[in-house]
């Protein structure tokens, strides 16, 4: 499990809700969580700002 999924679940947020933050579908967000698709730098920044964490924290492996 990566940090993106942990942060989303801590807020009881669905993949659809999280995807809305960065303008992608729930399916695309699921691929980001499974690390089967890379996030663009812009999307990483949006998510880090939303969750109140650094980009380094968001990208670090658990």
C-alpha cells in the first residue's frame, strides 16, 4: 500500500472523490494507487497540497 492510498483512506475518501481533486476518473486514481501509472508533477503537487503533506512524503515508499 502506498502513502496516497493511506492518506485517502484516513479521510474516508473514495477513489472517485480523490480523483476529482486532480481531474481524473476513479479508475485512473486506482492505477496511481497501485503504481501502475505515474502521476504528473502537477498532480503530485495538487495532492500534496490537498492532503497537507510534502511531495517527498507523498512519493516515499512505505
